């Protein structure tokens, strides 16, 4: 696919939420680029995506398994997206229009994004919620942890956006909130993600005993 903007980079969170997203997503290691190629033209960078941006987000997204008390058989639309290197770089087009920038400026943005990615593990949780609840997963009594190998990490930062409406099946709308979680990638001098085989994000929201777990397993690229 080409490198331009438009529909290629548009995302409908309601559509993503209605796709079948497994609670354990199996995908290649997040440090490798399989669906994005970045090349240099005469005065601009060129992006080549093998799938549209929304499909790329779906590729790195998982639903959850509910653990402990309060288990529910109801299908939730909530999902989490692991910010892989190809997602981190591809997002520079909808965020900053990188392919339309002069090559020097585009290189600077690309290098800055690579450095940011190398320091932080980022996961975006799109929490779909009913009216009267806020969809915020961080808080004083909340507990969110990321297991990477034999290490358990707490977020160094947790942000959330406003409640938004998404169109779902039958022309109906649903409310969701994007929660962005940042975890340290380097712990005691070790890059914990580089040689990992999988990661698990476990969320326990304030005031609830049940937990939700999102999982990603890396394919053996042997």
C-alpha cells in the first residue's frame, strides 16, 4: 500500500472493538518490522504499509480474560494495543504527516520516536464502559502490572483521554476511554523486552476484586 494519508490511516475504534480479538495475541517480536518499510526518496521519506493502519492496530491488539471474582460471560468490547516498533513508527503519519515533511525533519522525528520506543513499553487500553462509569483503569486503589518474562513491572506513568463515542453494530454508539500505560523497558541495566517470549498485562480497577488480563506471545522467529 502507498504512503499517503486519507483512509489508509483512519481508525474506527468501534470497528476494532467488534473484531474477534483473542485474549492471547500471537505475533512477531515487537522490535521487528514486518508490515512497514521506511525508505528515503530524493527529499522525503517513504512509508510502505502492507496493511492499512487500522488492521495494523488490530494485529497488535488483544481482548482480555477476566480473573477472580465477578467473572462475566458477557462479551466486552474492551481491548488493549501493544505499541510495537512498527506501530510507533507508522503512527508518525497520522500524528505528524511524516511523509510530507522535508527529509531532514522527518529523519529527526523518526530517530526521536525510535529512542522513545527503546526506553518505554507502551500499552493503550481502550476501555468500553456503560453510562455512569468512567472507564479509568488507574487510581489510588487500582493495581496494574505488566509481566515480562520473570519480571513484574508497575507503570511509570498512566494517562487517560476523554470519554468518547464509537459507532458499533446496528448504528448504535458506545462510550470508551483510552488509557495509556508506560512501563520501563530497561530494569537494572537489562532490556527486559529484547529477549522476552511474551508479556501479560493485568488490570484491577479501583473498588473491584476481579482482574482483567491481556496477553501477547511472540512467534518463534528461530
